[in-house]
């Protein structure tokens, strides 16, 4: 399934790339693309694992960018 998540408070494109790579490594994620300019993270994810993937997205964003806010 396709899911779009907003991540607000990204400071740089490098941080966005780090978050994108961390999300791509999560179990259940088939594809992830994070646009630094728009703050939109587009996910292709297994529907059964959506809740755990969203928690992983929040964790990855906090780890890389402590001030970032994930809005699912």
C-alpha cells in the first residue's frame, strides 16, 4: 500500500537522506522517498506492518533530527 507522511522541521537535505535510508531498512518497507523541499515521505509498505513502520519512521526521524515532527 502507498502511504504519504509529513515530516516537519527538517534542517538539511543530508538529514533527510539519512532518514530516508533508515526508513528503507525497516521491515515491511518496499520503497521510501523523502523530499527535503516538501517534507513528504512517500512509502510503499506492507499493509499488515504499517503501524510498526510508522513507529520506525518516528524513531528514525528523532534519531537524526531531534526537532522533527512526524505527522502520519
